[in-house]
C-alpha cells in the first residue's frame, strides 16, 4: 500500500511540474502579466506625450503669437522698430581668473 501511495505522489508531482514550471505555466503567466502591465503604463505615458506634441503642432499651425513667442525666447529675435535691452545682474558677472605664480624653489 505504501508503494502505491508513493507512486501516486510521484505521478502527481510529475503532472503538476509542467503546470507550474513548464512553458506556458503559471510562473510564465505571472511574468507575462507583469510585462503587459509595464508596457501598458509606458504606452499611456507615450500617448499623453503625443497629445501634448499634437497640441503644440496645432498651436504652431494656428497662431502666429506662438511662433512669435518662440522666436523671441529661443532665438532672441526682435521686431522692426523695437529696441533690445539686456540687463546683466552685477552679482552674476564672472570675475577674471586669478593668475597663479609658480612656487619658488
């Protein structure tokens, strides 16, 4: 009787092994679900980025104010008849580097 019980236990283990650890088993399924969730999160972030870029493209196609604002801020452009003033903060002015004299021997 003990031998039959051991044989049945071994048979049960052999039948359960592919279910848990084999190709397409439960562990592989859990790993795939985690990968799918991560991919969906990345896709959602990329969709939001695409919506933002699409809105910027539409603004550039529609409004001249946006183009003008970008030209002013990114390229430093000014209109005809305007005067450009650059204000320099005296605290941020770079001091000339100090010259170090060679050490005497």
